[in-house]
C-alpha cells in the first residue's frame, strides 16, 4: 500500500473508531447492567433466577426481530441520523428500567431495550465496509470491539460501586445502576449528530485525493472476488452462506453472554463485597481488550485466517469446563480469565467473512441477520443456561453446554469458510 493509502486508513481509523467505540461501550454497559442489578433486583421483585434470566433474555428477542429492518433503514438514511435515534431510544428505556415496579414491567422494558438498540452493532459493521478496505477491516473491527472489553471492565467497577449506593436519595442500588448507565446514551446524541459522518463523502477531514483513493479501492473490491449486491437486499437473507454463518456465529455470543452474565455471581461465591466483586471482574476484560488488539493484527499476516477464529473458540470451551472442574477459587478465576479473551478474540476475524461475498444493501441485510440470529445465543445464555443449572443443580452442566456451543461454532466456521470466495 502506498503512502496515500496508509495515511488515509490511519486518519479514518483515528477519526471514527474512538467515537464508535465509545458508543458501543455505552451500549454494552446498558445491556449488561442487569447482571449486577440482579444481585438485588431478584429479591426486590420476588422472582426466581430463571424468571429474571427470562426477563434479561427478552432483550435479545426484541433485538433479533428488529435488527434487519433497522439496518436496512440505516443503509438508506445514513449512520449519523440512525445511530443518534438508536442511542436516544435506548437511553430512555434504560432510565425507565430504574423505576421497574413489577416482573411484567421488567419484561416489557427489556424487550423494548432490544428493539431500541437493534441495528447498532451490525450497523457499525456495515458502516466500516464503507470506510475500510478488506485487508484492514479485521483490525478496525477489533479496535471497535475493544469497547466491549472496556465496557465490561468499566461496567464491573461501576456495577459494584453503584450497588453500594443503596439507600442514597431513597433509591435502591439497582436503581442507581440503571439511572447512571442510561444517562450517557442521551448525552452522546448531540455528539453523534455533530461529529459522525455517514460516509467518506461527508468527511471534511479527508482530502479529495484520500476520498478518491478510498472510493477506487472499495469499488475494485466490490467488483471482484464473487461479491454480490442483491437487487432485493432481503434475498441475502436466503443465501445459504448467510444462513450457515448465522448458525456458526450463535456459539460466540452465547458463550460471551453466558460468561459475562454469570461472572459476577460466580465471584460473589468467593465471599467478597459488591465493590470488590466489581473490581475483580475488571481483570478478564482487560485481557479481552489485549486479545482483541493482538489477534486481528496477527491474523492480518496470513491469507488463511480461519484458524484465528477456530482456535480461540476451542480454547475458550476447554477453559470454561476447566473453570468448574479444577479445585480452588484462584484456579477457577484464572481459567475464566483465559476463557473470556478466547471467546471474544476471534470475532473481529469472523466479521470479515460476510463482506467476502456480500456488498451494498445486501451486506447491510446479511450482517444484520447473522448478528440477530447469533444474538439469540444471548437469549439462550440468560434463559436456558439458568434453567440447566436449576434443573441439574450442577455448575458443570451449564459450562458443558456453553463449551459444546463453542466447539460447534468452530466446526461451523471451518465448513462455511470453504464455500466463500477468497478476499
């Protein structure tokens, strides 16, 4: 790549990724705050762990149903306006969760939160196809997904601290969790409207030469390598490769949400306070951040990158099982600290697979359906996994289930990747 290309990619990276990462961090905290609120909210609402898990998991039902329509609207109206709408609505719903009065209200608001946030993550993935050539996309997605690690680390510290505000202002600690994590989304809406361009043509910080270089490179990629721009973007939803990638992806969010949802509960079993619980939970997410930076960079050196998806999934599954089997709290926690980065680190490379055969509105629809079907794994993690534990009375059975899903995802990636055109 020549000097113009290097400077263009560098400028796009540092103008876009920090802002998009900040938005994703706020979104991730807003969907994961239930894992800390649960420590008090279950008792206050008078519901079982499994019933609470159902309410938490309804987020993913709303998310799945509205993901594709949201991404198709984004493709038409642009990222700037649509991301601002998404943030405003999810911020309002999160604030309302702080005033939940009953299990039914909790269920409705969690469903609405999924509806509100639907389209953000796949919308960013689609937007990045408009800004980054294929060779740089995994690293860009990895840097963007670093925000999820930061979110879990920040959310872990905040969750414990906010719970310990119990009684301040006449509010319970779980109420402070929702109020303090919902406000930033609303505060960032004007920032998005002012600073986020919908595409390279709107970027005042790119020179005409940089815009021309980027347009030519992306157009050359779109017309090569078997990429398809379906006349009707909904046809992408029936593409066998899209369906196979959707099935393969399920195991990753299932394991990720299963881990992040249960981690505070597992650490609570060590006999620590809420605040110490929160700070202990920072450790695995710092390691996730390092892995999200390192694995995509290492993958970029190779033409065949599938093993950068498959191997981390297998390692993650083995460590999840080991975290229950091995004796001692320190060893269990250490294995969870390996499982977390393993589960997350292959995902940026995974998301470079769909743009190898999709472009345009078809890419927007395809990315949305893969993410929405995959994120049903989040619903399973927060409903089926607690039920497995309740029914078996075993800590091993849920981890065996999560590990099996990761192993199936690894096999699925190997199968479908062979059917994709080379980038």
